[in-house]
């Protein structure tokens, strides 16, 4: 069985670009009043960073200061419009309609593991296939004799011993990463009118100035995207999730670097993953391609198992 790469410490690294869930019940009935008020003025910010805005609106409304509430509501609406402008610029930078209509992709590269910020020595070649929205496959080693397949909410591992369910911890991590991708946020979440956006200002990422936007789904799940101010390409994506055992919140993140344009789509050839601020692995691409003809059994774990056994 393919072992999970250890959770390496994520150290800061230089980047050179070429070319939480928020629990509404934690705020009690007040939050629900704020949420109702937000809907009435068609503004959209439902995150801890936006709570102050709701509080101001609520206080103004409950004290009869409707003018203040209207002014604050307009400010929050303007904030959402700014967030959408950042996301729209990112989509255009990624290739616009080419990126939005992408059916599948194929990556070939190398993956390296880290622990406490230091390389573990675990280096493996991998071949990655993705078909929008929820089919993924990764072949490991040059012999491609260890395979992981995600189809819907199922996760499988195939080796010479046959097919079996991916261990729960690995499966949950892989599904979370897929379901919190930038592609999923833009192409799925934003189609729901209940999804809201919040512009959180500018941050420094990889020594680059970046605009930060939080996208919050109708189920109060969230993704934070940071895009480079000058070229609007994404440099970081993060999301939070609650540990099923210890119940505390964890943050998973990816940083993107070394963009190359492939078939009209800027593609990061260096991707670094983090867990709670610690680097866990790095992926470096050798090759990328889009909208390719994939064999019909690419995401079929049973047929793949037959081939791997041979």
C-alpha cells in the first residue's frame, strides 16, 4: 500500500511567477438575524472576517438607525463586488473560457515528501488524470504499479494485490483536496446563488503582493484564494476542516509557482502543499496537457486492477 507522505513542516520559499467551514450556530440566534438581514439587502459575507460588518448592521437596525444600516449594507455589497472582480480577473488570467470549459487534464511529474520542513527522501514519479468534476486518478512510480482512483465519493487503491478501498484518512484527505480546489469553487460553488464572496484585502504570499478572497458555499464551507496583484494568477489556496477525533480545526493549503502556458491555460509546474503551516510535499511537473482523449477505463478501478496485476 502506498504510504501517506509525512506531514512536513512548511518552510517559507521563494516564488517566481513566469509568464471553514464557518459554523453559523456558534453565533446563536444573533447570527441568524444577521443572516436574514443580509439576505434582505442582497449582500454576501458570512465569515468571521465579516462578522463585524453584520454586527454593525444589526446594532444600527435594532437601534433604529436605518441610515447607518443602509450605508453599511452598501459597503458590504461593494466589498462583494470587489471580490468578484478579483475572481473574474483570475479566471481570465487562467485562460478564460478555455479554463472554464476544460473537460480533463493530464499531468506528469515528481512528488517529494517533507517532515518538519526537511525532505524525507521520499521521491516518486507520478501520473495524474482529472476529469471534471469528480473523477481523478494518480499512478505512482515509473512502472505505474500503484494507482489511486477517486470516483464521486469513493476512493480506491490498486496494486498487484488487487483493488481495495483507500484507507479512511487518506481517502478523506484526497476528497477534501478535490472538493476544495479552485476549479470546484469557480465552476461549481459560484453557480449557486447562495454562494457569497468576501474581499479580505491584500497579503504577501511568496514575496508577492496578492489579493485575498474568501468564497463561502451555501453549506457554509469556504475556500480562500490569493491571486498575484499584477498578473492575477492564483498563488495560494487554503481551506479549513475539523479533525474528526480531536475536533480542532486544521488548515490545508497549496501554493502555486513556475507557471507555463499549455494549450492556452497557464499551469503551475510547482505545487507545494501545507498542513497547519507545515510543508508536507512538493510536486514538480514535467508535462501537462488538456482535453486529451483518455481511455474509457481510466477511472474504472476494476479494469485498472486487472491491468496492474499483469
